[in-house]
C-alpha cells in the first residue's frame, strides 16, 4: 500500500488550510495510507482542498426501481436489485463506484450514535452508503483491494420536528421491527439525500477500513460535514428495531480508532461545476 505524501515530510501537515487548484487530485488521495475506522477528526487541522470535481450521485432517489429494506438483526439495511444500482463518481474517487447497500449505526442517546466524530461533535446516528469499484466484479472481490470500496457517510442530527423527506423510509422501518423482516420501498425513500449539499457541501475524506468485521482497510471514506436533520420520533424507530431474542438494538457503533501519524484526512470544499 502506498505511503501518504505527508509520511516522509511531516512538516507539510502544518500547511493545513492552504488550497491548490492544480496539484491535488484523486490520484494523490488514492496514495494515502489506510487506517482503521471510524476516527475522530479535527476538521480545522486537516489540509483543505478545493480542486476536486463535485461528487455525482446517479440513480438514487430518482431510480425507477424499488428497493428492499431489511432488519438484519444488527441494523436497517437497504438494497436495490442488481439491475438498478446507483452509481457514484467524482470527488476523491478514480473511476466509478456501484451502490451495494445502505445501513445505519445508532445508540441509545442523541450524541453517541455516530461512528465518526467531527471536531468533538457527536450525533444520534450515522448512515453509510457502501459502493464498490466498477473495475472489480463484486463487493466481495473489491474488499481485497485498497481502492475497492467507497463509503459515503451522513451524520444524522435529531430535531423536534419530523423531516418530511424521511417519511417513506420511516414507513418502511415500521414494517421491519422484527429480525429478518423485509419490505419493499420505492427509491423515494432516499429523498432525504436530495439536497444541495451533495454537490456543493463540504466533506472530509480519508483512506480507512470497514467498521464491521473483518475491518478490512479497503475504503475511501467520504463524510459530509453538514448533518442531515431527522425528527426525534423518526430516529426512534431505528432504536425500536429488534435483534436476537427480540431485544431492541440499542447500540451498533464501533468506537473511534487510533489515527496513526502519516494517515492523512483531507477537508474538501466542493466547488459548483459551471454550466
């Protein structure tokens, strides 16, 4: 696995808020050294880049196919049929990535349910959209490679009023309270993603690992800085999902991991593409 460009020149870490529109590109990020995930990130200490292409999400909430929502006994798990999988490209990614699944992490309170922590701020939950690189045949094949997966993370912030964009997804949660229960939902259940922040919001990116076994270091992480708001009662339906022995899943969060020196996190300011 290639070393970070900062690994041999630690003094460059100090130039953390400088931007460069010519030098930095996805190829530089692909060479960063991976580490275990999740991590606590000090955003103000990260190098800031503004030269990457905007992220492009194709076929998510505007997909003509329906998806399946499943209670795995560990999380709420969403998939599309293989012929209608969304695609992700741009940003720190080289090439195109295929959507595999979406799942959630949460806890018993509104501040420790996220896995990644930005500037010491915790949230109620974290949503992960898992994608695999199109140059590999499947997710199973992709995890064997450092550039195999791209995971987009959204931090979920609890507010009093319900978020109407979550309505259809919440209706699905009400149907999968028991372990192994499934229901069909339309792509509109992902309508909460459809916000300007996707193409113009800032995010952090780094090379890391899966946060569930076997914790393979094969992930390019993209964590949006601005949280997605969700109503308290809506979030509460995640906490009502039952795992083994019909006991509610109270916590499915991996603690933050040590982030060794030389493993860089980049803060990306997205610039709107000109028409």
